[in-house]
C-alpha cells in the first residue's frame, strides 16, 4: 500500500520517493513487524494465561521432566507473529501482484489449521486428530498450488543450487510438488518447536537467506550477473522474508529461555508455510533444504526413530526424537542445545547465500 503512496507523493515530498525501493521497504518490514510483535505480546500473554488457567494448562505426557513445569506457559503466540506478517505485507508489499495474495492466503490457511489444533488442545488436552490436521493442510496446500499454477502461471521447472543451467520441468506434477514442499516444511517447523526459542531463530535465518535470494532473483541485472533464474516480482518476497525476521525478533524477546510464551501450531504451521512459499515463489525450492537444514535434521530424526522402532519392533536410534530431546536426555542444558542449533542455522543461511556464487 505504501508503495503507491510513494509513487503518488514522490514528486511532492522527496522522502516518499524511497518507498518505491524494495530495500527500503524490506528494512521497514523488519522494524514494523518487530514493533508489532513486541507491543502486542504482553497483553496477548495475559489473555492466554488466563485462558490456560481456566482449562488447566497443557503439557504432553511422556515429556522430559524439565518440561512439566511449562504447563502454564501461554501458547498460540504465533497469532501475533502471523498478524504482524500479514500487516507488514499488506502495508509494504505491492498489492497488484499475485505473490502477495497467494502468500497471505497460504500462511493464513496453515495458521488456521494450527489454531484449531491449539484451541482444541487447550480444551481437550489432545488437539484435533492427526488425520484432520493433515486433511486441513492438504486442502490449503492444494488451493495454494492451484493458485500458483493457474493464476500466477508459475514456472514449473525446479532449479538446482551449484548448477547454472540444470533444471527439471515437472509440468502438472509441480502442483503435487508444491503441496509436498508446503506440508513438509510446516510439519518440520512444527516438530522443531519443542524447546524455548528453538524454532523461531532457524525460521528467521531461513527467511533471511531466502529473502536475500528472492531479491537477487527478482533483479534482472543481479540475476543475470550471478546466472540465477530471473523471477519477475520475486524481489517483493524479500519484504515478506524480512517481515519474518522482524516478527521473529519480537517473538524471541518473550520465547527465549525461560519462555514466557510458545508460538503454538498456529505459529509453527504458519511460519513453515511462509518459508515453503518463499522458496517456491522465488524458484529456490532446493535452496530451502540447505537454508532450512535444521528443520530437515529434526524431521529426519523423527522419521529415522519411528521407522527403526517399527522395523525392529522396539529399538530406538535416539533416546527420544526429535533430536533436541535426545540431547536433553543426555544432560545438555536446554539453553545450550538451543544456542548450538541457532549457530548451525546461521551457518546454513550464510552457506545458502554463498551458493549464489558457488555455481
Ligand atoms: C510439536 N510440540 C511440543 C508448543 C509449541 C511423532 C512425534 C515426533 C510428534 C512430536 C510432536 O508431538 N510434535 C509436536 C512439538 C510442545 O510444544 C507445543 O507445540 C507447539 C509447536 N507445535 O509452540 O505450543 C512442547 O514443547 C515444549 N516447548 C518448549 N518451548 C517452546 O518454545 O519447551 C515448545 C516450544 C511444549 C513444551 O513442553 O508443551 C511437543 O513436543 O509436544 N512428538 C514429540 O516431539 C515427542 N517425541 C516423541 O514422542 N518421540 C517418540 C517417537 C514418537 C518419535 C520417541 O522418540 O520414541 C516429545 N514431545 C515432548 N516431550 N514434548 C516427547 C517428549
């Protein structure tokens, strides 16, 4: 919205001229979404804590001892994150491109599935069934995939990091591929969100890396120079990526150890879908695997644990999955596990950006 203000007023008030630039609007997105999450969280925490006490709080059974005292920590803080992301994108992204609206729909759709589960958990301690949750994600991701394919006419090729000209056209299968990316990413973030601050920083570093790559992919000169696939309007996605960084910083203010608030499935599913969409719309789906490597490792630890447990009828590879609980049961303090995983996610983000040159 402010983009047009810049266009209209640029000849009258020079200051508004900067609103036309993606870099300026991206920096504004960090600041705006940070301030929204920082300002709204205290009142939100008070409201949800009262609700928590009314319903008796939530903590999974079979949980490491350290978690039982987290029973009354308010969850669903992801509502504030999603609100700040949507506000920042409506205010700072261009509204005349499909990317803005398809991103908004997808994030809201996955967040809604998460919210329904969170609210059900509050009341019946179990949440909605895994089948219902998966069905909701399939419906939302299917609609998003159809919008990408038939409205935005997305390029159905996938491009490979490190290779200049290697690409693979998926054709109609790209619709299924889009659904897989969205569902896998949102569930991987969901699984990772099991320690204070553990999911939000990798989400920020992944969003930052994908935001930088989106900016380059949307700039015909830079894309040509770096020989990456040019994607029209991808630069606007950098604004959304930076909004995730800002909202993440505001949320981390309260979610860092000892957490005063959890993001809930509304946050983890919504953020995961946002990261998936960032990668899809900038045609960097495979770079997401590198940048979001922490989420990949966490999800793989669960897949390995459950598969080996079933095949061997009881053997465990890890003391507990996801892998952050394995470290916890090994006696590593929670804050140390979290900061070490942050370090890995920062290094992965730097390496992902470096792949722009490594080709
Ligand atoms: C997401 N949710 C946390 C909070 C957060 C198949 C199986 C691996 C599934 C997995 C699972 O249930 N994952 C769901 C993890 C929960 O966090 C809530 O959920 C939201 C995110 N979805 O925002 O609202 C608990 O995590 C802790 N937490 C923090 N700080 C945070 O900032 O301490 C969360 C955020 C919170 C709080 O205690 O209550 C969760 O784990 O439920 N299951 C598991 O992860 C369980 N692993 C397991 O069962 N492993 C088995 C098999 C199935 C792989 C095994 O290893 O044999 C572990 N979950 C927990 N404790 N909490 C078991 C131990």
